[in-house]
């Protein structure tokens, strides 16, 4: 809410032609293409104007439009301006920001429920992508797929060598996160099914599934079994996910040697950055006052290109923007004994509401 008010103030101060105000009528202000949002039109309407002596209270409500239609938001927002007559002039003494929840309105409650379900589904999809990437990395390092979440989440020592974790999210590793149950089924060395099913049957949320191809599917009935047999493709990552031959630099020749790949710290990786594309702050996240840090695990090729990203942590509404930015970054090749090698590192992307 304060962020929205700040955007309006900045827009008004800039004096751009696209903002209009009205002295009479129910509309107080309109503007098009509000900065840092994806709305085509923004409007402030006068909901109440109470004059009591030398004090005037004016309540304004925002309305956002996208694709020619007003966007429904789960909370009814309002600005209340308290004006007082002083020395024959109206002066603004106070601005109140309000949010109303009409809990007796069945349509409003239904809208809030649907918004929560969509958010749960989005979070489940990101968790599934994490599982897909974790299985690919595990298969590349171990030669087979992991058949339990515990295998992906537990580091261990094998033959004197340390095996790293492939899932860092403790909730996902437990199999319960965001109202979904996660499991790995039908698994052997060369195949697996990652499943995500709503914990509450009949909640209206979709089930998700994926296999070794990296394709993410969904079923509207909320059942993982249906997803496996006839799920609709949500996202096809088969051209983007890491496969064993790619990680090892396999040229297809018999007896070819694996290409070397090492892990480097964030500090070392930052020193190799040649160009960095800043993330675009998601308008919905800004409006919802969501900020924070997204941590990604990146595979950088010998040429310095970002070839694969895995989510380590971050808010679901911020992750897509972080990934979209980081995959465009360019690094100088990392040299080991004079030879360029692929490297794995972690990248941190910060989102603060003060970003322009």
C-alpha cells in the first residue's frame, strides 16, 4: 500500500502528460502505464467526501485495469486525505492508508481462496522444478537417479569423498510443503516419477508430476496417478535441463574423457562477471510488498555462459524474475592450470522495495 502511494506521488511529481486529474465527478485521477507495474490504466475514485466545519475527509479507492478490464484484488484498499482550512486555504494534514476485508461477502472470500490456491500451485511448480534439477544433477554425479527425497537432501561421505546435497529446502525434503505432498515413485537407476499432490483432496488444486525427461505435467483432478497417465504439459524443459552427457562433455566418442567442472565460491564468481542484467521487479510482488533474496545454483560453461539454474531458496513471486535476469549474465572463463573449465556456484539476487 505505501509502495502504491509512493508510485502515485512520483508519477504526479514527474508532470508527465499521461496523468489526468478531475475537479468534479466521481473520478479524481487517472493515469496510464503506471511506472513499475504491468497495469495499462490506474484510476482513483472518490468514495466519500465528508465536510465537517473546517475539516474535510476525502476517501479515495484505487482501481487497476489490465487488458481493458478492472483487475480484482483480494483486499479493498483506500486512501483517506484529511484537509483542514487554515488561513483561507485548504491544507493537507494527514493521509491514512486503509485495507478492508469484507468477510461477510461470499464472492470476496471465494476470490481470496482462489488467489491462495493459485499461489500454492505456483509454489508447488517451483518445488517440482527443484526436484527435476536435483535429479538431473544427482544422476550426472552418481550415475543413477535418487529414489527418495532423503537421498537428494542428505550429504554423506562415500569412499572418502563427500557427496553434496541436491535439495537444500528442508520442507521439500520432508515431503510436505505449501499444502502439497511430494514423493518419488516408480524409480530405478534410469527412471523416476516426481509427484506433487494436494494434501487436501478436492481442494481444486492441480497435481503435478515429472519424469526423467524433465517435462512438468499437471492434472486438474488433483491426483498424481492421473497426472502420470494423462497429465497436461505445463512446461517442457527437455531442451534446457542438464543431462549427463552435457555435464561430462561427452562428444559421443567411445572412451571420451569427462570434461572437468569445479565448484567456486560466490565471491570468486562475482569477480568473473563481465555483464550483469538487473532483475525486473515483478509488479505483483511490489504491490504485495514482497521483498527478499533469491538464491540460485548456477552452472557456468567454459565460455562463461549461464547454462543451467537451480532454485536454492526464494519467494515464488520473485524467483522467475531472478532466473530471467541471471540467465543473461556473462562471465569470464574460469582458468584451471591455464585451461578454461565449467564451474558451479551460487548466485544471490536481492529484491528491495526501494529498487526503481
